[in-house]
């Protein structure tokens, strides 16, 4: 562990580096400006499991449409889910909307400046609470994302594997976090990990911490990671049910769980095992229908914990749905909150029918 004086020198060096090299981002306040808590919170939620390049346009569209947290809270959830399409992990969008409602109702539209209180908000975990507290309110908070973990593992030569060493990396990050300019410091370490201390081919000669990095000689090998488990394969059948005027049957998924609250073409359960037969699928159909036919090909999609293969069974419905299912015209499909998987199903079905 570094001495107190070494830590102060390290903080000084990385802040000087950040002042020269900080990345320009649409949600990041310019030097001398005060960060907007709404912008910080919104960007941090969007950036979970998503790249900066992907998030940029989404962030701009969100703040143009909902310029503050009260406007977002007043928006219909379906509008928020629709605007979120392509960012994935839709539970984040539902929690985003819930959190906006709590801030608007319980805090008068102003984000709390305490890390502990921020942690109580829907969808706000330890990382997000610390990031908002530090960046938006300049409170000392230990901000640790994947970039920071990598920097700490190399800086202190932590050779244990992730995810087991996460608590150690957090403690090390906390030991370096300063009382002054904690928001700039947090962003500096994240920028360092994103641009210099990269996963592959780290550019150690350009690093402001090069002289004090204990793991410099093995930097490319750190952090070590436990072997990933193979993702299982699940299979199912999606139903492309239409009525006489061409409208398609859609159904809203349950609020909790995978793709919660999103619209879908109904399907059988997604389960491991052999391909689902047409007879099995027809027995699970949400409506009686005739002229059933299994469309050629299949839709493939990857989730974090499993892979999915969906066949598509098309038919002409002979009944009417009960909520949460309803008919949707072909022309209106683009207005629905369809996740990427269901967009694939729609595209495949339309091209094959």
C-alpha cells in the first residue's frame, strides 16, 4: 500500500493528466461548470453494460425529449421503453422511469446529494450512487466500474481472479479516492482505463501512474478472470398470428423478469432440450387458429446467461385475444416497444410470409 504522500502525488498526477486529456462527452460538464445531476444519473444508467459510443445518441434524444427528471417522470412508460430500444437490459429502463417518479414526487425534482440516500432510489446501485454523488455533487465517494477495477488490479498487482477479487479492488480504489475533486478524480480513473490502461495492449509509457504501477510488467495479463461457463441453449416457438385485416397479435410481457414490460409476439416457453415440434407449439398457442405453418429458418439471439433459438409458427387466428395481448396493425409495429429479439422475429416473419 502506498504512503499518504505517495497517494497525494498519485492523485495530483492523474488529475493533471485528466485536465489535459479529459474526454468530451455530451453529459460531462465542461471545466469550471457544475455537472447536472440529471445528466449524470441518466448517462450512468445508460452506460451500464453499454459503450460510450452507443449511448451518446440515445442520451441526446432523451434530454431533447425529456429535458429534466420531472418531464421523464411524466412520460408514459411505453414511450420510455420505446426510446430505450437498442440499449438492452430493459429492467434499467423500467427502473429509470420509476426512479424519475420517486425523485419528482419525493424530492421535488431534485436528486439527493447523499450517496446513502441515492442508494435507496430504484435502479441505483453502489456504482451509480457513488458516481452521482461524486460527479454531480463533488462528494467523496468511491466509484468503481470495470475500467477502475482494471486500473486497480494493475496499479497494485492484484493477481487473484475476478469476480472474487472485487472487494479487494474496491478497497484499493477507496484508499486512493481523494477528498478534493472526487468527481474529477473518478472520471480521470475511468478515462485512464478507457484510453490508456486498456484491456489489451495498455499504453503504459503514456500513463500518469506508470512510475508507481506495481503490475506494469504483467499489465496485459491483469485483471485475471475465472473461466466463463458455457451459455446453455434454449429453444422455443414464436407465434406469428394474424387476422383477416393483416393485424398481428402482440402481448405485453410481465413487468418482472427478462424483457419485462416489453411487447412481444407470443411464444412457447424457452427451454433447454430438443426442438419444439409443431404439434407441441400448437397446443401452447395463445389463440385458436387455422392454416398453421412453420416458417423456414429460425431466429437466433444471445442473452447474458443463455443463447436462444426461435422457430416461427404462422397461423390465421379464429378468435380474439384477452389482455395483455392485443392486435397491432403492421404499420404500427414500429411504434411498439419491441426489444431487439422481437424485431428479429417480426423481420423474419414478414420476409417469410
